[in-house]
C-alpha cells in the first residue's frame, strides 16, 4: 500500500473537527456517510459534526436515510409542534425492520440536542429532522387519507381509490411488485391523480409544515409505486429510482426552507459517496452524492465517508431476522481500511486533497461496506466496494476500533427484503 504516511488529523476530541469544518467552508450540502447502519461511532461523530454545522454555519435541517412519515414525527417533536417529554417514546415510531437504524440511544441524544437547541429559537431559526427514503408507501397513503378526510372530500376520495388499487396485493410491496410483472394494469394512474389532487391543497394549521408534509407523503407514494415496480426488473433501476427520489426530496426540502438553506444528509457511504468513483457506475447506477454534485456543483457539496478497521456492529443474519451484536473482523489486506490501519492505529480525519499524490489511491481499491444484513464470516467475498477514494469523498473519518450502536428494545414487526444493491443499504 502507501509507501509513506500521508497527512491526517488525529481525532480524539470535538475540537479536532476544526480541519473538517474548515474544509466544508461555505458548502450548501454536507453529506455524512457510514460504513454500516449499526456502529455507534458513526452516529456519535455525525451528531458532533451536525451540531457544529447548525450552530456555526446555520444549517437548517438534517435529512436521513429513513422514511418520511416516521421522521416527520421526530421533526414535530424537535420543533415543538407537539409536546412529548420522553424522546424514547417518540422513537418508538420506528417499527419497521431494521428498527435499530433510528430507534437507538445515539439518535435519542441527537434528538434531545435538537429539541433543546430549538427551544431557544423562534420558528424560522429552528433546525429540522426529515426522512429521505421511499419505502413508506402504505404509511404515506394512510396519512394522506386521514388528513384529507378533514380538509377536502374530493382529494380524499382520490387517495382512497389509490389505496383500493393496492389492496388486492395485501399491503405487501413485494407482492405488488411481483404482480405488476404479470398483470396489464397497475396503480400508477391512481397515484398520479391522488398526487395532483393533494398538490392543489392550500390548508394551513397550527403546524406550519403540515401542507408540505401532506404533499411529500403523496410524492413518496407515487415514487414508492415506481420503486417496487422496478424491483421485479432485476436491474439497477430500483436503486436509481430510490436515490433519485431521495435527491428530489432533498431538493424539495431546500426549496421549502428558502434560497439560503443549507442541508446535512445522513446516509450510508454507498449513497453519499459519488457512485461514479465505484463499480456501481459500471452497472448504470447513480446515487444521491453523485446527483448532488452534478446539480449544485462540487464546491457546494461536501461528501464525508466514514469507516473502521474492526469492532462490533448491530445487524441481522437475514432480512427481518432478529438484530444481533456481531464481531467485525479486521479489514482485509489491500483494502482502504487496512491501509489506514497500517499507517497508524489513530482515529483520524483524512482530506481528499491530501491524497492526490498517493498512486495506489488513483485506482479502485476495496472499501468496506456493511449493510443491515451481514455475515462476518463471508464479508471478504462481498462487502468491499471497489472505490477511487479521493474522488468518491471530499473527506474521510476513520476509527480503529468501533462499537455497536445501542438500540432501543422494541418489538420487530418484520418485513420482506427489498431488492437493494449492493448489500441491503
């Protein structure tokens, strides 16, 4: 690997983030990744970075790889639209597997900080919390009907028609996706009509974001239909539909918060690291990190990857399986993580600008990625994404030893496995 150590900043305390905050500069969008959905350090340090971006640079919201309806409940809490004293109770809203992604004590600490921060500020200056993902088809349709029943009968009827179209598929997205391959009709038109009706609504309540919330639920429903239909095709298109939806949602949130709004995004490295610098591009796939760079310009978008050498993680053996605390073995030789380990065992911040002259990193090398489904015994065969590191990210944060995230203990409602690429991210 590298013949000599390149420059890095040892990471031991929050003050050490100064180099990263300086690198972010005046960027409008900062995306903070993770190499798994179950590692405590990734959540904790993303929280530390987000606090500083909100306090020092005026970022307006955090948008995460979570479903819109559930995350909007958290948003209502941190902005004071609803009064709930127990944060752990609010996080019980995350009932779909993998519950530990957002129902954990690390997220509870972030939510507590956001609530306290917002309590000292007027409404326009409060920081929000939103979900970017596309999975919540049924929940979004249900929320739309409940709201529109109280506001507009015609729009509510359009929403009920859309749900009626889906009902024969037993409210199971996989069943619906499979059925669309064999039947000539689908629910696309019903969803489009519902979306059009909802977009005509101009209803204001004591929640100043309720109108946007309702329209976003309709937007999620329309794109969820496209996502589950694309699943049956067996190509990378379902991934593109999903990340395209997340980028569109980010755009909508930025527009809603005003022309000067700045956004923080929390997602897996496979979403925030520019797909053009991995083998995903070989399969015609893109992600939100690539789309944001293309739309807003590389100088306005900062992509920060996260990773570790060894430790523990929360994951499941299969989709819907009980969550487990698993050992993460030392990274395989020749990987990005092994290179960082061999240079030093420090936790560290690396800027891509310091990697331009490292010959080994100008080509693709393996970079570990752990999904919600994981088997440590076989990770060497499928958990390393070929990556041109200095191009995929603007900065990278490395941990020598990591600890599993601390989930809230909740009942698993199960679910069937979406067709995600590469490994259930």
